[in-house]
C-alpha cells in the first residue's frame, strides 16, 4: 500500500546533486509515491524600491525553475514511470521543509548543500530538518552510489527513550529492500565497573542488566516480526559507546535508522547526542525518525 504523502528532496544548484535526486527517486519508487523536488527561493530584502524587489523576485523564481526543471529531468530519466513534480517554496530552506514534512512521507537531504540549501556542514539545514520534521528524514552521505545495496538495515535502539516508531520504520525499510535487519542496543557501562570482555565473567548486576535489555528487545522484535514475517531480524546487545558501535556497523549497512530523542515541547528541540553523532559519522544513509506524539 502506498504511503500517504510524497517523498520530497531538497536540492540546490550544484552538479553533485544529481546523485541525491536519483537516490530520492529510488526511495519514492520503493514506496510507490510521487517525488517532489524542492528548491528554496530566497525572499528579496524588505527594504528598498518596490519595483527593484519585484524584479529580484522574478529573477530568483526563474533561476529556481531552471534548477527544478533540470532535476525533474534527472529523476524521470532514472525512473521513467515515477510521478515527479517541482516545488519552489519561498523563504528559509529548513523552515519550509519542516513545514512540508507534515504532509510528506519522507524528506531526503544531502549531507551538505549549496545555494537554495546552504553549503554548510551538517548542523545547519540537514540537522535542523532532522530535528524538527514531522516525518522521517533521510540524509544521504556524499560519494555513495545510488545502487549501493545488499547490506542490512541497522536500527539503533535506546531502552530509556525506546522509539517503537523508529523500530517499525526499520522493519518497513528492510521489507522494502528485501534486506536483513540488525536491531542494535549498546549498553552503558556502570560507573567504576570495568568494561566486560569476551570470556570475562560478568557481575550479577551487570548480567541482570544485559538480560533485561535482551528480553525487552526480543519481545519488541517478536511483535514486529509477526507484522513483517519476511524480515530476518537479529538482535545485537553490546557493551560499547553507542555512536561508535553504530558507525562501525554503518560500513556494511544499506541504511542506518535512529530515532529523535523527544516528542513535544523542549525535548523536541533536541535531536539526541547519539542520533546527532551518527548523522555526522555514519558511512551509509541515515534515517532519523521522529517519535509519535503521545
């Protein structure tokens, strides 16, 4: 069944965006939904001559139309049967994408951007959208081929702020890709306790903590496994630094899935240290999935 809304990809006027657009088109094709290509048009300065402002706006729109038309052709060439449309929102790139995300299945962004989506390090547009979007945000790593497939989907889970939405999203993506799924939880080492090593006997409290985590996650995997019987899911629980663990697994993964840390209010302003670090360091595309409001 098709998702409720289109996939939307934020683009700028740069040659390296062709791969991003083809990647976004692939995501739309996997979901059987349209692809919308969005390029933000800067608003003219509110000061100065009105006629001059109107002229500047017309020039900006024509330039934006050229950008969108170009990438629509790229998407149609890669996926001829895909429905493709362009969008020219006025204003701040991150703000417009967050607003559009309320009616969108997925927002796709590059790790970096230019022009309409400013070429700044992750932490600007991509990080803002990943933090505030109402739908999942998929950030593609630079230099990764569109057809780089075959690896598993990896989802990082946290027991304190467990995201059922992110875990279900990971199952859905594994089913779409006919890929295996790795559910990963990195346990925090108790204060003053040496890190457990292979073959080392665990203290009773540590053993209980690990087994409790495994039992909780086995139950969640079993529940979702009943909904996605074709997905082969493996559980990995380890004593290690969570971002380091996920970054290492991303080397062979087709997709990394993490949840945002908050739902509403002030917590919704923070992405979470693990998710934020994974966005910076992962070697594969990263999907950030907002938790459902409760």
